[in-house]
C-alpha cells in the first residue's frame, strides 16, 4: 500500500502483514544496490573529479576533497533502519540520498559559503541544509555542517566524459577543518558505545562546550584572515637566482593587495600560476604590475558574471586570459583545461562583439 494513500501519522506505520512486505522491499533494494555498485563507484570518481576541477578553476581555498561510494553493508543497515518500530525508508533506493558522498573541508567558514556558491552555479541543487545554522537557531551549539544534494542538469548538455553523472545524485558535506574535527571525534566516541550512562550528561555538556569554543576559533581565524587582507603589501624579498619564477609567497602577498576583496586560493595554486607567468615570460612583480595595468580587472570580473566570490588566483587567471587571449589558452600548462578556458574567453569577447 502506498504511503501517500494513508491518513496523517499512518503513512509509514506497518499494519498486519506489512512488516513482511517491507522486508521484501528492503531485500530487493539491497540486491539492486549491490548490482549498481560498479556504476556508482564510477559516478563517485567522476563527481570527485568534477567538484575538484570546478573549485580549483574558481580559485577557492580548501583543505581537502574526498569521495566515497556507500558500501553495500552500510546501505543494507540504513535501508532496514526503523524508528519506534516504523521503517524509516519506504523506498530505500530513492530515499537514501548519500549513496554517493563527497566532503569538502575548508579552513574558514566564509569558504564554506564560497564552495556552496560554486556548486550551486555548476550543479542542480536538490537540497541544501545548514545544520550548524539550524542548531544556532535553536540557541544551541553542536554539530555544524552544510549538506548539499546535487545532480548534473541534463539540460546543460554535459560533455561525454560526464555522462556517468547523469541520473546520479551526490550528497556533499561542507565543513571547516574545526567543524570536521569536532564531528569526527564526537562520532567516534558516541558510536563506539564507550560512554557509561552515568557519564552521558557530563559528556554532552563537554561536547557542547567544545563546539562553542570551536565556533569562536572559527570566527577568530576569519578575523585573522581579514586583518591580513587589510594590511598593505610589505617590502618584496630578493628573488631566488635558482628559480626564475615569481615566488609563490611573493605572488600571494601581491595578489592579496591587488585583489583585496577576493578570497585566498590554495597554496599550490599560487605556485601553479607562477609557472604560467614564467611560460609567458613574466618573471618579476614589476613586469606583472605593468601587464595588469593594461587591463581593467574590475571590468573583466564584471564580464565574467560570477555568482560566487572568485579567488585571487582566478582573478589573475581571468586578467591573463583577457590580455593574451588564445595564446594563453594554448600554453602548455593549460592543456588540461583548454575547453573551459575557451568558454571563458568566449564570454569575455562576446561583450566586445556587442553580446
């Protein structure tokens, strides 16, 4: 019997003979899920690669991106789960949404929002829950994580290499490194069953206290970042004669001053774009200054029309694309992203053509 035909409060309550019927549903769902595992693993890797690519391309600062396909054992346990004797999932294959799971860990809370903005721009978002905000709205401290349920929009005409994503959803957790530490430790303690009943209340209080302290630490980290952004760029260090590139440290400080409103990018991205500058023959910040003075960076940023805060490396990347055009697209270090760069260049040049 379909749950939608029942009255309020009766939808998922098994009646006489329905318990055995639901057990059959669960068994069929588990068999189907086990058969789908190879396909789901491929889709997980494709999602992981795409999310990593779009965040890197946007110049977003993050600590790590990981992905996993839910195991058959874990799916089976979840499919059979009951609350107060009532099955939680009437249709496990449709209702268990974390069969493909990704986790993005950032350094700062602002970066969690930036990641969410990028994913919203690139995927169709089926669900968005900020569990930390929900907890705060209740006047409490505790588990804090942003959960997005995303899928690839078939109407976006995805390239053939993304065909494996069509029809598959991914649950994406977004956390700061401190939120992640709290969640992992709390989960490890609670689910090992090592808390004596007489200590439960005190440990609940301690977990709550730790959550409040970590929220304060997250705020302080953001304040430190804001202070560094507001500080004028200091004196430039002497170049390393053994390395003709602009040093990543120098470039980080320079771009922090140049694009003060942009967020930091990943540390390795500064080294990567320093290599692109070298390929263009730019080996000093003075040369880069002259080059960037030839283009209106604010106008380029406006033309790109981002719905998310592009990072500092992405801002420089766009400026180089505007100056050098197809020469920049053709650089050796850009071989892995020529299609994306070409699309961005078309967006820039469409304005010049009156688009």
